[in-house]
């Protein structure tokens, strides 16, 4: 079976784009939320550090910076993928239009030949 434009695009993406997509997919999941609930719960319940949790705040801030970067990279790649899809759709539509126009010309020619044949038959009578 022939590759779709999506398959070809996925194969052509780099390692960085693939990692950004994987991270963005995980960050947008319930597993990520559950992980953080458990992590923050242990951090607060077990006396890892005293309140106001300065080290936890620093870790979460660094995580937010990294995650926002990965998400933006994934969104940029998604926008690029959408542009690629639009180009592929345009090319498909252009080819389909050309084929439809060819079929219309063929049908008009067949109709004209058919009418000419009917007229000749009527003239011969």
C-alpha cells in the first residue's frame, strides 16, 4: 500500500520533533496529573523540606520552563504538519479538477458524436 502524506511526514521528522511530540503527549495526559499529585503529596506529607518548599518551587519552575518549551516545539511542528497537509490537499484537489475537466470534455465529445450519428441516421431515412 502506498504511503500517505502523513506517514511520509512522520518519517521525515527529526529526533527533536519526535521527542517534543512524546513529551507533549505525556504532559497532556491524566497520568501526568496523577504523577504530580502523588509527587507533591509525598513531598508535603513526608518532611522532604520545611514549608514554604523552596526546592520544590524551584523544581516545578524549571519543569514549567522545559515543558512549555517542548509544548511550543510540538505546536510549531503541528502547524508545519497542517501546512504540509494543506499543500497535499491542494495538489490532490488540483489533480482531481483536471481529471474532472478531462472527463467533462470526453462526455461532451461523446454526446456530440452521438448527436451527429443520430442526425446522419435521420438524414439517411
